[in-house]
C-alpha cells in the first residue's frame, strides 16, 4: 500500500510549503503543484491501475480524504494571508485625512449654451416651444415654401422614414406648428435636435439647432438686426461686431447670413502672429442665417401677409458652443471624456 503512504505524505509536504509561503502568488503555485491536473495528487492517482482490484477502493477513499485536507489547508492559508493584507492596508489608513470630494458631474457644454440662449430670448419676451423630431413633409418642407420639386431641398440631405415621414432637418417646422396654433403677435424660439445625412470632420448626422421667429404688425428688418445684435453680444461679449450679408433661404425674403467678429483672434485675423484657423484671416465667422418671413409661409398657416410681417432666424448650437469656448474639434462633444467635460462645471 505504498500509494496510501504517499497520499498521506502529501499533507505534511503541503504544510511545510505553506509555512514558507508568504504571498497569494506563492499559494497559487502550491495549489497547482499539489492539486493541478499534472500535480502530485494526480500523478499518484495515475498509478491506481497498478493495484489489485481489492486494494483500489481503500486507496481511492484515502485520496478523497487527502484532497479535502489539502484544499482546506490551502483555503485556510489563503484566508489568513488575505486578512493580513487587509490589516496592513488598514494600518496605513489615517481617518484624520480629509476625504476626496467625488466629482458631481456637469452639464454638457452644448446644453449649457442652449440654456443660455433660451434664457436670453426668454428675457426678451420669447416663448420656448418644442415639438416632434419625426416630422411629416408638410411641416418640414411644404409649409416653408419648399414644394416637392423645389431645388432648395437639395440643400438638406434628408433622412426619410417613409415618402412622407422624415427626421426633421431643422427646427423650423415648429415655426409652422406654432403659427397654426396661435394668432399674432407671436414670438418664440424652438430649440432641439435635428437630423441630416452628414458625417465628416465638420458635420454629424445629429446636431442641435435653435429656430426663432417673431410675427406682428409692421415688424421690420431693423428689429431683426437689433434683436440679433443684442443676442450675439450677450453671448460673445459687448465688443463683438455683427454684420449682415445678403443670402437666400426659401422661407425668408429678404434673407441674410450673419457674421460676428472672430472671438478667437478678436477680429484681427491672426493669433500671436500666426494666421487664425477659425476665421481664415478674415476676422469674421459665420454664425447664423435669418430673414423676413416669406408671404408664402404666412399663407400656409392662415396669416394675412398684408396685415402681418415677421422675421425668423436659425443657428447651430454646436457652432456657437465651439466659438464661445474655443473648442477646435467637433468630436469632443461626443467622446464623453470626463477631463473635457470637467472644464464646464
């Protein structure tokens, strides 16, 4: 019964090894050496067929007992080393040291700018309106003076759900919805997400836009200029210069693009003697589009263009955010890097 003696001897051998083991790594090496698939116990059991059939049951029983004893010894030593490591760690703990304040998080910079813009216009007497992001063709195009064959539809690469249902390409449909529900005077802004089939270094398929409009008797282009100048100087600073350039939009006539003096180079065109990459040395950056609401739009909502006039404007919130905070890469808005977001607490 030499195998029985060898099996029983494993317990003493392991005990001697455990007395020398001072780390969890050393214990794992002992576990593999004694209980692994090619360990001491497995090697002894491979010789079991050498025994007579009468002796095998007794040796097998001894092997099971020895395996349990080896496992208990290893588990006990593991628990002891774990407790010792925890005690050592706690010994280094000083309860008098002030705790580290956990980061509470912050609003996304795009959200901060949207909130700021809404607050500015709310202070000017504008209402905040919202509506569906999945729109029908009438509100997104037809009522905005863009019939199905209008070339202006090519200006926006649309994401269609069906032939008549689409993801809104701008927040201008809320202008139509609001005017159909209310009678003048009306002044409102519509912040929200919009969707287009754009995906490159300067565009994303989903972004944020704010549409604003006012309708009343004898609303003029001068009021549009005054409103937008006050708004842009509130966002970018009182020294910001504003200029209007003729442009085209199917739902406004006349239409204009609005530029502001570059807030990166201060309108100089250079930064520390180097060309400004934001304004391309012009000293100006485009910020939004606007114009007087086209009479055809009034007809689509039941307003009499002989009695009422109004203006509308639209801007991309990400663009305003990048200029306001000097953010050079659009991808930062989507990477969820805490180091970036932590700057806006």
